[in-house]
C-alpha cells in the first residue's frame, strides 16, 4: 500500500479503493427488540426475483473532501442475463470517477477475475490517467469500501421491500446519504489503519 501512496503523491492523484457488493430482495439478518422468550419476526414480500449489484469507490486525497462514487446494475433474473459487473461496467465507473474527481487515479482493488482479465487489462492500458495496484489476497480489512457495504447492509435489516425497483431506490438513497457525510467516509478510511502520507525516502 505504501507504493500506492507514493505514486498518488507523485502524480497528484486520487487514491481510490474499489469493491463490490450485492443485495437480493431478502433483507440481511439483523437484531431488534422483542419480548423475552418471543423471537420477533419480520414479514418480507418474497415476491418477484432479482438482485442489485453495486460497485463503489472510496476516493481520498490529502487536502480534499473524501468521495464515494458508485454504480449499480440490476439483474432481473432473465435468461442469459449476466449476474455481475462486466469489464465495460467497471470502465464506465472509472471514467465517471475520473470526470468527477478531475484528476488522475491510483486504483486499488482485489484480484477478482474480472479485474485481471485480458479485456480489463486492455481497458486499463488505454487510460493514461489510471494506475492500478492490487490488494494482497484475503485483505478486506485494508479496503474502506468494505465498511461502506457493512454500514449500508445494517440499514437494510428488517425492511419490507416491494420488488427489485423498490430495493434499488432504497439502496441509492442510503448510498447518497453516505456521499453527503464526508466525516463518515473519513471514518471508513481510518478504520483500515492506513494513512495518506507517503513513506519517507
């Protein structure tokens, strides 16, 4: 990770941590209050099918407000439909981030097969403003975007969702709330134990 900070400092770049999450119509399990000896239950619609995939970037740069940039893809369970982000979806997310941030990007992400595919490498090569660093295997604690998903999913517990479009609306609303709370994004980054200052030579 020290190399990423050094490259970002040399280029005046944003350090962007990428990760993905998904959510179906079944809400995540969570805790609630109830009478002693009586386990509370929450009814869910259980109707319809579908899944939402989310790819997000936590972007930090010394002297700038941290940013959360994300994209969603809705899977409606249709025959032959892809159930995850494609290389072109990641490229669109990175292009949007580059435009919004107005500067070069040092991208830090894991070794997901879509991230390391030949098609993805070709897409990265054409973007001169992009430098990619891979996270060590099995090191989610170093990625602040993981904390975004944990925060989001805690807020989705015990919700009654009426279809995939309703779920998309809720997810986007909650992610937008995080975008307007830079102190929360700072806390996600601080929780990794990383800092933005490059190592001394």
